[in-house]
């Protein structure tokens, strides 16, 4: 079977035909060069208006467009570009169906590399297919830009917003996810976690689509609270249990560490040594060795033990169904904490009091939307960054995250190579 026959089966172009196939060796690398010629009687298309136009002249040298490798050999489509004399646009380079603009890679090859880049790191993709990291980047960039232009943003009624650190020195990204309709996907990436970065998402979405949002999940970061109140005031704003419990756990860990240091300084028995996870874990998640240790620890009148019991008592909040009864529980629990004289917990109790209406929205939404989904997506973000051993530039991480988590549409192809 000839290489031309294979190409005609998997990548056939309407107004072009394949010519000679040559085996070429350049710079110590073997490749297959496939000549492409315009079909007789076919007109060239203007690259600006995409309309047929008469030929003006030809390029002096052919251009080589890299195609999907075959049997480990690089494959290039070799074509002498024409210029057209378009009555609407003037003299322009013709449009060819296998490549876009000045890209040296064919559309099919870019889609091929981009599909592998979802499973492997970009460096590994470039090594396996004997290409450069930059070509893999440009391939993913092309697919992402095409997908962002053609994605459908209708029907978004629930979103979640969170921040994630992507560099040292408090370099954060704002991530907005769609949570409704079985279409959990990344919608927006903003640099930093400011009012401006989050507001840019609603600018992109538009006022009409923003008005259709019914539920928003977020943490207690003030810029997010401010933007949500301004831009989607009609939505039920949910402060999810994950963030609230995480803050209480952090306060408990602070109490334990402080008390442990005081006991060490006073020369007392180190009762709190290696007890961090005893106190932070849920009772049902303790191991067989941890359960008796915890039973022994709670017999002591320690501040850490009292903080632990208050933390476990707070978990009863999520068993309520009625927002009214849940609100009464919050009032009782925060009053008890304020009388406990445990400063880190008191600080969190005041925060919970301030945000009580937003916390109760979790019950109004009947737990249908949870930022736990957002945290799961954030773990996928971290995995993407770890797989690539970090990203130096914001543009790179933006493209990588949209590619792996944006559920973006892709161009139609006549044959999928992977």
C-alpha cells in the first residue's frame, strides 16, 4: 500500500491532491516529504474572506507543514503557496485546509499532540514524538483557543469559585467552575484573587447569562464575597461546609500546638505528642491503634480536648434540614465557644456569626451544590501542575488548565490517530 493511499484514506482535501512521496534526510533526521498540488480547475481561497479568488502569483520556495509521524518517521506536507488577487481584500496568501495562518504544524498534527498532552507531560510528548516542547505548546494553544471560541456558555445556573496557589510568594489563580447539569468544567482562570480578576469572569459571561445563575459556591475570601454580591445578587450564595470545617480544624490544630509547647516548657508529661491526626480525624476514620489512644486522651482536662469536643459537636450542624433550626444551633454553638476562652476557636466563632446567613444558604439549597466538588477539581489542577513540574509563565498554566479541565470542543477531523 502506498503512502499516498493511506493519506487519501485518512486526510483527503477537496481541492488538492497528493503528488510524489520522497524519503529525505536532513540534519541527521529522516523524514517523508509528501508533495501537495492544487487540483486542476479548482480555485484558491482568500485567507481573509474565505471566498474564491483568481491566482496572483506563487511563492518561490515550498512550505513544509509537519504531519502526524508514520512508523517513527516525521511526515511533511510540501506545498508551494499561492497568492490571490481578492477583489474584497486585495492580494492575500491563499487559505489551505490542512494548516492555519503561519503555523508550521498541520491542524491534524496539532490535535494529535494536544490529545497526548492530556495524558502525558508536554516534555514527555515532545520526547516520544521527537519534536520540541515549543511545538507541543503551540499545538495545545491552538486547540484551546479554538475550543474557547466555539464552546457553549448557555445553561450555566450554578458556579463555584476558589483560589489556588501556583507559585511561591503568594501567587494565586482564581478558578471558576460550572457545577450544574452534569457539566462540571473549568470556565475561567484569572490571575491573582482580586475583585478585578473575579469581575472579569462576569464580564466575559455577560449580563444576560450572569442573570441566569441561581447558585454560587465560594469560601469566605472578601473579594469573592464582594463581587458575588454586586454581580449575581439574585443567586443563592453558599458558603460550603468544606471551608467552614477546614477553618475550625485549623483553629483546633493551633490550640493543640500551642498547648503542647506550653506543656513542654513547663516540663509536664507530653500527652499531646503525635496527637495531631487523633484530633483532626473524624472518629469513624480512626485506625484501630488510634481509637484507644483517643479514648485515653479525652479523659484529661486539656484545652485541646475541649476544643476537639466543640469541633465534633459542630458536625451536628450538617444533620439539620430546616435552615431555622440550623440557625438556632449555630447561635448555641457560637455562644458556647465564646464562653470557652479558647481564643483560636473564638475567632472562628465570630467569623461564623458574621457569615451565618450565607452558611444557612447551604440548607436552603438542600445540599445540592457543594464546594467539595470545587476542591476535587482543585486537586486535578494541582495534578496538572505537578505532572509538568510547575509552570514558569501564567500563559502556559492557563492553556494547560483549560486544555485538561475545560471540556472544550475540538475541530472535526476525518480520522482520529489516538
